[in-house]
C-alpha cells in the first residue's frame, strides 16, 4: 500500500552538554526502569487512530528486556506485537490500526520470523545489528569509519512491527532493498537538499515508505524549521520541538485541525498517485482557487503590554503552501481602538495548490519603537474554511485560547 497519510508527530527534544553514553548505560543497568501507569483509554481520548511510540534507545540488552516487559504490561492488547492477518506484506491503513500503539525502534529479522517466535521465551536472546559505513572493496576511503555493533534484545525487537527504524542511504538503495515496514529518518539539512535536487525521487519515496524529518543538531536552542516545505513533498512525520512556540508550531496545529483533529490527514492525490509528476517548485497544471476574504472587524482583541484598550491594531493574512502560493497582505492600522476595531477591507489571493495551503490570521499591536507586538493568531487549512460570514477565534503564542477575542470575516472562494 502507498503511504497515503500525513501524521502528527510529537518529538520532545532535549539538548544540553555531551553525555557519556557508556557511563550512562552502566548506570541504567543498575536501575529498575518502570513506566508510569498510563490508562490506555486516555491515550485514545482525542483520536481512535494509532499512536506511534518512537524509542530513543541507548540501553543495554538487559534493560531493553525490562522495557519490553513494561510496554506489554502497560499497554496490554493495545500494543501491536504481531502483523495483522490481512497485511502480512503491506502497510495497513490507520483505519485497520485503530486503538493500537506501534513501537518504532531498530529491529532484527523479518516479520515472518517475529510471527514464528510469538509466545516463546526470548529472554537472554540478543543479536547484533551493524551500524556505520563498511569499507568498499577496491576503494580506499580517506578515513575509514568504524563499524559499530548495536546489541538489540529480541524481546524488544519483536515489538516492532510496521514501524522499523532504518537508516536512510539513498533513494536508489530504498527502491532496491528497503522493506515495506522500514521507516527512514532524515535530518532537515539533507532533506532540504534532496527536495531541491531530487524532488521527484523524494515524492516517490514518500509514496512507499514512512519518512520522518527531524531538526538539525545545531538547533541547540530547540528552534524549529518551517514544516510546510516537507509536507509539500509528502513527508509523513515532520518532527518539531513542541516546547518552542512560534510560526512552525502554529502551522503544525493548524494543519492537523483537518480530519477532526485525529492526527492523520489523507495526502492529496498528486502525492499518492504513481504517475504524478508533481513538483511544488514548478506548478504546470492544476485548478487554482481565487480566495476572497473581507476582514470586517475585531472583537475584544488581546491587550498589549500597555494594558490599554486604546492600542493601535492591525491584521496580517498569510498564505503558506507551495512557494508560488506563499504571500501575505495587511490591513491598515486602526488607531486607539483594540477593543472593537473595524477595518472593512477586502483581500484577494490566487492559490494554485489549495490542497496544501494554510491560511494564517495574525493580529498585532503597532509599536513605533520596539516594533509590532504579537497579540494572537489562528491558522487553518484553506479547504477547511467555510464560505460566508465567519468568526475567527484567536490563540496566544503558546497556543492557548484567547476567548472571546476573535475576528469577524466574510469568506468566499471559487475554483
């Protein structure tokens, strides 16, 4: 099955000084690692669709066995520990995996071997998985990279079914050798370069395999990149530092308002079809939308730091999507009325790929010395906007509701 979905991926990113992994591992061997009790019903309170539990695993094999025991004891039958009967060699849809928790980690062997071992005692049964670069025959490299062997406990390995973590080597290697249940993680710098040089191969890759993009290691301040550029090429998991508010997180939260906030969104047909030659940087055909927004007024807008209802307010309407669609327009400044400003201004946007477009409303207070002050925002997919008179709620920089603060608008679009 082609990979048809965008997934909402949470990545907690802890960065600090260098960690001595060998010393940490010895300390962990002396600890009894236990999972906090989690009620499975709470995990699926927001959505019935599957949860992917990505493990950052630096533990010894003994502790990996403890992890496997705790995962099984905590999640019980909700933990997917064997392939589904109807999907022995293809990825199931999220619909088939409802109320299931999938473990993402390194894995030894095949799904068939895992199925044959089901019910057997796997304690103490460990295998090595080589990582690193091997020396090519007949080729002298400038510096040989050491091949490192990572020990994996079979008990933990067998809990990895459809989300096996596999190092990305090249698109050609993936086409020839990558298995359907193997997922790749690619750093943002490499992914950005590949998206420019080999965009068609990249989109073809995301049709077949779950692809995760993660922030580069130099983001020591836990800053974020713009996830839109990787949604444009079909990457399913675009990992962000959720603890850092700002534009990227606004786009993330707005993107996944679609499909009832379930965390899964069906990708547009041109990112799913094998015969599609879609290139987000070179749109040759399509059915553009003409979007018209009349911004009428504001209602009880948030106060600036001066705590005065007589602030000077303005609204910026931004479009995020493929490069040709990205633009913004701004209202005039309403002086000394942040409580109920009235603009009555109309803005028109021509959007070539509406399936990927997000609309962002940003309210700011004008500042002459320190610059404009962010007051609130709301982001949503273009195709989730209803026509007619609408009330736009506002959220703070931290993503909290600023109710009753809102904008009153009239929306219309034609294709």
